[in-house]
């Protein structure tokens, strides 16, 4: 599965919320690679479970 940068940002926003995702991206820069991969995998799984067109319907 090829994931674009934009899709990754949408996944983080879906998982953490739009406002909080900016803080999360900043925090990711301070984390180990393994931890970052875990966060990204969880975020992408949530993003795909909700569906690309239904991010705002998650609430």
C-alpha cells in the first residue's frame, strides 16, 4: 500500500483530531522510529476503518 504525505496527514487528523494533529506531528519528530511506525500504523488503520470520505462522521 502506497501512502502519500497528504493521506498520512489526514490519517493523523482522523486519529487525533485536526487541532491536536499539529502537536502530534511535532512530537513525532522527538520519538524513536519504532514508536513513530506504531503511531502511523494505528492512525492509518483508523483512517481506513472510518473511510476516506467519512472522517468527520467519526464523532
